[in-house]
């Protein structure tokens, strides 16, 4: 019996994924052996918390963000245009035991020098009761490093887009709808189950008084993964006699 494997070179400390196994019968020289039949050597990870592995909940400081904003508007323009840039710093890194332990609890990705982002916005009023907001941005993510300054994982960059509408019916009631996308781009460690999020949200804002407001919303992940996704994104080894 032989196995044919599709091999992918992967650089990270994370293990691959085994989805199915097969038990080979005992022989005169060996006991029964369990071998993988459907697997991938690429790991699966959350880009925001790639090393999380605890089954219990934790609270921690994930990121500290320094942000600057600049308006590109002139007072007579109907649309409001602005940009903001930011630097996200993480307190826990992979080059010491305490920091890596916190990363295993979900305390951020451990980017070595922080993450740099630039996002642009355009807001405008289409009519008396319809406003629109559009944004586009890019986040350059740094990689976590371990002792000896070696890279633990090559994180993807993020391409951000979004569009939102709000409908100020009157001074007390305002429905809102938006769609946001986060696409993972750039060179990165292959992710077996990578999911570039496409999320929609719908909600309302209620203002009983000028100084007091309430809000509620429903959010849905539009491109969730299913069994077909797993079949497409795994390397399958085929057995034959």
C-alpha cells in the first residue's frame, strides 16, 4: 500500500491539520497503525490571535492604538473627507515566556514592532433622510518573533473596505445599515481555513432626548465556511494498492 501526498512548504511553528485517519491492520512485525488520510501541512490560525489554544475564557490588554486624523475638507464642500493613520502596539510578545503564555490565552498576535494602518473616509448626504459613508484602508502587520529573533509566523496584511448608510427619519429615530470587508493580502504563512471576513450589520439608534441615546444592531458573517470549504482547502493523500 502506498500514499501520494501533495506537499506544501510552510514556515511557522504551528502544526498542520489532520481531518481523517485510517487504521492499517497489524502485520507480523507491527501493531495496528493509525495514519492520516485527509490532512494539510498548512496550519489554521486567527490572524488577530494566531497562538490562542486555551479552552477557557481570558481577559487581557490586546493592543494600544495611537491615532492621528486629518480632514481634507473645505467648509463649502458637501462631502466630508478625512483620513486617519494609526500605530497599534501589543504589550505581549513571543520573545519571553510570560508574553508567549499570554498570547496562548488570546492576548493579540505579538507583532514585533506594531501594526501600521492608514484609512480614508468619505461621508456625504444623498438626501434629507439618507447619508452615506465609504472607507478604504490598509494595515501593514508586523510578525511575532521568538528568542533569537526568529519569526514565529508570517502574518498577513489587511485590506479594509466598507460602505454604510444611515437614515435619519427624525431627530429621535435613525436606522443604519453597513457592509464591511477585511481581505488578507500580502506574503504570509498559508492558512488552511483562511477566511477574509465579509460582514453586514443592520440596526437602529434611538434618541429619547438630545443628550441620551440607545442603539441595537444585528451582525451577520456573510461568507461563513462549511464542509465544501474544507474539501477545497486541504491536501488529500490518496491510497491505492
